[in-house]
């Protein structure tokens, strides 16, 4: 899936991404980089609203899992089960979120579990960037559900 295709998918299926004006800068099973401007994500302090920063970080990790599953030929729904967010500095302009790949062993275990049970969980992370530095970190647990398990998240 190209960056343009992923961007269309996100805007169509996750409308918040369109309202945030999310741009897909890179999209591959190796990594996803998303960005968004300050203006639609601004808070009362004229910096990025924490919820927008968190949403972009979650979307980057979610997108990575979505692309990896497509690459494996696996049809699944991806949901987030839980996450933590750390904010290290205010963001005063266009910001990005870069997904971090899972460890090879984690990915293999995830695929085995999905194959056996039709659902699986995996920990994924992403980092927020602004002005060439890391300004936040997200760690989350994501669940992939086979077509028959979409209510079991």
C-alpha cells in the first residue's frame, strides 16, 4: 500500500485523521511516518493538543500493524487495547509520529498466535517528532481480530 493509499484509507475509515489533516509521509511494513499541522490540532496554549499528539502516535503504530498484516496476506481488524503516552516537550508546529517495528521474536509469536486462535496481541511503540527532535513516546498494546472475533476486543 502506497502512502497515498494509506492516507485515503485512514481519512475514509478513521475520520479523525482527516479532521487532523494527517499526511502519510512513509508507509511500508518496515515503518510508518505520519505528520499533521498545528492549526487543526491547536490547544489554548497555541501548542499541539495532547489528544491530537496521542492520536497521531496511535495511528502510526496502528498503521504499521495494518500494513504488516496486509503484507502477510492476513485479513484482520486492528484495535488498540491500551496505551501510555509520554510528552517530553511542547509542540509549536507541524509534528510527526514514527512507528517503531516490533522485535522479530515478538512478530513471530504474534503471527503464531493469530494463526492458532484467530486473534493476537502485540506491543508497538511510536515516537513523536518536532523540529528534528523526539518530543513524545507512545507504547500500546494492539489486538488483531479475525473476522469471527470482532466483538472480543
